[in-house]
């Protein structure tokens, strides 16, 4: 999972209709939408990652991976809009340079930081994006699956596109739907594998190239977990399901080409040895704790030098936790990668200047980059904890399958809250100073507002709004009318985190789809004070647009 809390936070349902998108006044009403203002919300930053230490061999490999990343972007455009080339051509024909630029930024005519507001003159983005027929509703799809149980596996596979075949629905494997692009990408990975002398990287690239042709990613995911002895940390393929708002199962192609920082990675690696203890420390009954997953969980701090596909448009990822395949997690755990250059840019340009607009002065000064990074790390660690494979109505399933379109929003919010809970646990263990608890809470609340500005159709933003509503009701913070800012109550904040975490884990462990929808609808609602604070942030970018070199 990704796009964190300070990695950040997400969502979308009844509450969306009650409250304008946090910080996105333009998305509240079509007539007030201003495309130029939306462009200004994104700060363009020229990224200058350090590549001076790469050998000639490593440089050749990285440049091939950059090319493969661009192919992931081509595939993802089709996953957002099956007719993307015609759509883009239509916008280009209009002769509106701003609209075309925003189309390219968003990989479609829907504004990622304005609740997917359509700016190309067309309809709203279908919930099923380009994964399903544009007119297919969730109700029709669920009814079809119920009538045709034998087709469910193929139709709900993370690696198929669903199309209409007369009155029937048909599943087309990714390897067929995107054959041209995947063949090109596989060739590039094979070339890189032939060049590298690092055995683990060679194995991963070879297996991932084969997976592009077969739709079987299991062995390559295992190989990715074993990457070592190389500064090149690359994740490339179909991973996240955020774009599938219809059923929450279809994976989007993306890539992260990064270079590891060995010293920073080693400094954070000590926390992974506590994963089993973190699981035991969760504030829920034993039946909701999951000791079946592997706890290997490598940790890397890296500079991103290229992104592709789902990693490009909209809110920029500052960390990721992969793979999402529960079989791999049970065997080996998951790898956490923090993108230090992206995180640093967001702290300096967004979170730091936001703090005095959210918190009373004595608490605003407590917001710290250290805890932005730690919350990001522990958010990612927390994706490896809690319910995974569960039993619902006597049938073995996973949380993702049971919660469908609601799964991603709840999982991201859970990781936010659990991340903070686990930092508190590290303070108990003496790994972090307990005296810095106030810094944790101040950074956490400021980060919640950062995420709410993404829009509540975006998984992290909706989860952030839910956290705000729930913690406010618990008295974790109060509105200081005189200061026009919030004041945190540390003791109540800690108790609120505990209760919220418990409620979310129970919903996941029970596979309670209706319960999650009701929970989100109740709590993901912003009040006037929150909207006023968000409105005061107009001079601060909502997010960044990183620009990377085309080759190293």
C-alpha cells in the first residue's frame, strides 16, 4: 500500500455528498471550478537525485528501467480511460494549452486533487475507470457474479480487464489487453537483467519480465523481497487498486525506480525486529491479531529517480509498502521504501508552512520532519499488521476481497492510526524519547489536514477526514476560538488513537462491508472549523509535481 500519512490517508461515500472536498472549493460546485487555480495548487519541483556513485553497469540498468517506467505510464493511461488516445486527441483539438497540460498531469480529464472533477468537457470518471465497461454499475456487476459464480475468479482477478460480450461479461488477461506495451517492457527488463552482475536483481528482472507475459507475479514478488547488494531498488508492475473504485480489485501498473541510502536504511531497520511485538500490542482481542504473516519486512530509505504509471498523477507517493499479495506477505512479509527526496520536498513546501495554520503557536512549533518520516515508516510497517486472510460466513477470504471498494480507504486510515500507535509503543520500548510524544501528535494532526486537501474521493483524503471526525469526538483536540486554531490534548489523543484503531481492526477482521460504509459515513464529515482552516491554506501547495532527469 502507499500514499501515506504522512504517507497520507483516504476515502469516498455518503459523507462525500455531505461535505465539500477538503481544501478543494472548486470541486464543490462546477461553476466555481478554476483550472488555472487547480494547476497552481501543485508546486513543480526539479528533483536532483545523487547518481554520482553509480557504476557504468548500474547506470545502464537504471536507464533501461527509466524507459520501462514510461511504458507503465502508457498502460496506466489505458487503465484510467480505455479510449484515452481519442480523449486526449479531442482535448488537443480544442487548442486549450492549459487543459492539455492538466490532462497530461492527471493522466485523464479528471482532476486528482479536486475529487476527480471533470475538466475536459465530459462526464465524471467511471467508478470502474478503464478496467470495466464505463456503464457497468457495482450493483449490476455484483448481480452478474451472483448469477455466474463460475466466472467470478476470472472477472474479479487483479490481472484482468472486464468487457461486455453481448449480454455476458468477459475477462481479458492483462497480458492480452496490454500485450504490445508489456512485450516492450519485458524486453527492457531482460536487457537490464543481462547487464547487471547482481544475482538478486538479475533474478527479479528476469522473473518480472516473464510475469508480464503470463500474469503470474508470485515468483517475481518473492524475488523482489530478496533484492540485496545493489543500490538499485525498483518496483515495477501491477500493484495498487485505488483506481478501481467499482470493486477495489483491479491492480494498476506503476513503477518506482529508486536508489537506496545504505546508512539511512540501516538506521531505520532496527524497528522491523519489533513487528511481531507490534502485532501482539494491538488493542484488540487475540482473534483479530495476525501472526501468520512473515515478519521479514526489509526497510529502505531511497531517492526516487523516476516514477511511472499510477505513481505519476495526483498526490505523490512518499513511501510504499509492497507487495500486496497476501501469499507473499504470509511467506516473507512486505518491503517498506521511504522516498526521502519526495518526503523532504513535501515537508518543506507543504507540511511545515501548514503547521501554524492548524495548531496554536506553542504546538505548531512541535511539528517535525523527524516525525513525518517516522509516521511514514510506521504507516508502511503497519500495512503488514492486523487482519489479512480472514473467514467470513464460513468462507476463507481476504480483507480486500470482503471489503471490496471500501478496503483501500479503511486500510490506509488503519495504517495511519496504527503507525502512530506503534511509535508510541517504540517510546515505551525506549527506542524513541517518550518526551517527544507531543511532537508526534502535532505532526500527526497537521498531516491529517495535509491529506484532507487531496479530496475525499482519494483514498487517503477520505481516511483523513474520518480520523479527524472520530478523534475530535474523542476530545483529542479542541478548537481554540480566540486563536482560530486547534489545541491538542495529549492524553485524550492517545486514547482516541487506541479506540479508533480497535474499531477499524474489528471491522477488517469481521469483513464487515456494510459496517465500514456506515463507519465512514458517520465520521468522514468535516465541520465549519476544519473547512475554514483548510480554506486558509490557499497559498500553500496541495502537493508537488516532481520532475526527474530522463536519464542518469
